[in-house]
C-alpha cells in the first residue's frame, strides 16, 4: 500500500438541509444505511485504501459523530458480560482500525473552508478528502487507484463519473486536455455548468487526493457561489500551478445526502449483504401487496 497518503479528511460540518426533518437534531452523517451510520461506510472505505489517520470536521450539535468513533467502556463491558462477542466485535472494530481526530469548523462557510480547518493536522503531506454523504462501497479500490496516480504524478487527483445529457448541470464538471486509459489531465473545473458550456460529461464525485499546497490556495480563495469558500475554486488554482489528474470510474456509488438515493443505498446494499435473499423476497412481497 502506498505510504504517501496516510490521512483522510472527512468534512461533516454541513447543515444537511436536503434531508430535513430527519437531520434537524441528528447529523446526516449518522443516518443509518443498512446497519451502520453512513459516515462509517466512508471511514471503512478509507481504511480499506490503506489510510489509518482520520480527521473528521464537525460542528456544534454533532457530538454523536465523536461518540460513534470513541470507545464506550460501559457498553463493551455489558456486551462482554452477556457473552455477546459478535456485537462486541462490531462495536470495537471501527475504533481499533484507525486514529480519529475531530476539528470544529465553527460555521458552515463551505466545503473549501471545512477542508482548510484540517491544515494544522495534515501539514505537508498529500491527503485524501472523502465526502461522507457519498457512499462508494468498492472496498477502497477507487481511492487506492487515485493514491497511485497521485504518487506517480505528484499532482492532486479527483475521481469522475460520466453522466447522461443535461444531468451534468447539477454537478461540478472537469474538462481535460489529454487522456490515457481512464486517467485524464484536468485542464479546468466548472461548478454546475449549463449543458452547452459543459467542457465534458464527467462529473466530479466526492473523492479527492490533494497535495498540501491546497491549504495556501484555500487561504487565497474568496467566497464564491452561495457565499461559501468552494474547494473547486482552490483546486482550479492547483491546475494552473502544478497540474491535476482525474480518474474516470464507472461506479458513481450513492448520494446518501438526498432522500431518493439514500433509500436506494439502503435497498441495494441490503441486497448485496448476507440477508440479500430475504430482503429480495420482502421487496417482491411489498411490491405485490402495494399493486406494483
Ligand atoms: P453538502 O452541501 O452536500 O452538505 O456538502 P450539506 O451542506 O450538509 O447538505 P445540504 O446541501 O444542506 O443538504 C458536502 C459535504 O461537505 C460538508 C457536509 O457536511 C457534507 O458532508 N460541509 C459542507 C462541511 O463540512 N462544511 C460546510 O461548510 C459545507
């Protein structure tokens, strides 16, 4: 496993307005997908890609995130006393695999601002950023490959998926000048372009491997769209300075930050799990009894 990227930054300080009312008091990153909070899927992905140092950017009212990744002596003792070894293992598993750090963003001033709060922890090394509402349960394959490309080129790397037609208008989009296999040389980033102006059909997903000069560029980045400090604006400065690569992948994963896709994540990941056959039977029965 490449040793150059050891840290993952997971920004989780947003307001989660698209999932209200569920997210009024409960952080959206703690909403359950199958049997665990969505942020745990993302942490497990980072760990599978060889990362063992996790920085989670939080905000007031999101203490549940810290508690979830902390040891809970009382619960562990109770499970041990009752001989519930499997449950005990599942509770301990995640805290044992990585070191967790928490940084407060203070106010939700944008994704770029959130990533910037990790500067003092990350210092001078390339690092990964994983958005916790985008689930990519591929055993860390995409992130591992991104790390390899970052190592080989010394540039930041983003992951991209092709989308159909005007769908690109809802996303960040990357233009490119060269392509070798599924690796492109990014020459521009455009947030939510019009269909006519989109430089490609490749949308930016929630996985980044960034070189540490991003922090100095974030400091120079003025608030952009929506009054927020945008990560893509600072990344655009990296393109001019040292270049940027994109890894084109087929699997878009799930956008668990919006209702329909959160539900799809639950259904599809349940079908892929140990109880898949049972879930399929339940879905068939539910469809039939509801007249579908
Ligand atoms: P989103 O825009 O998807 O999250 O940001 P949000 O703002 O919480 O959700 P909506 O749009 O209101 O429903 C992507 C990720 O960046 C984090 C969010 O927590 C989310 O995981 N984020 C966003 C921050 O940490 N800080 C910010 O200021 C903005």
